[in-house]
């Protein structure tokens, strides 16, 4: 049997950078999606201007809240567990959105 060579430090850094970029691109659409579709939402759901403004600020506010909560989660279940939990929740959210009618 041949011994598997461990990844070099460079290869591990490239993999980590690629993962960070992919997650960042996924999160970017979450924050930037509200403005272009806000008029379509207001046609289907009658909300006031204040309600529309609050709806538009909700994604950045929730990202800020997650930044406050993340260290507590990392202390509770560990850094790797927190990352896995976050990725699972993101995947679940995407699947729910994809399965939504209309």
C-alpha cells in the first residue's frame, strides 16, 4: 500500500480561499436581492413605504446579528461545528426557496 501524501500548506490555503469565496458569493445574493425585486413584492403584498424599507434592511440586519451570535455558537459547538451548521442552514434555506411555489 502506498502512503497518502498530505496536502501541502499551499494546497490547503487555496482550498480554504476557494471555500470562503464561494460562501461569500452565496451570501452576497442574499443581501443584494431585495432592491431589484421590491417592486414585484409590493404588487403581490400591499406594504407601506416604511414596511418596504424595513424589508430591504432585514438581510443586512440579520447578517449583523449572526456576527454577534457566531462567537457564542463557536464556543458552544466548536469552530468546525459552527461552520458546518451555518452551511447546513444555508443549504436548507436555498432548498426551501427552490421548493416554494411561484
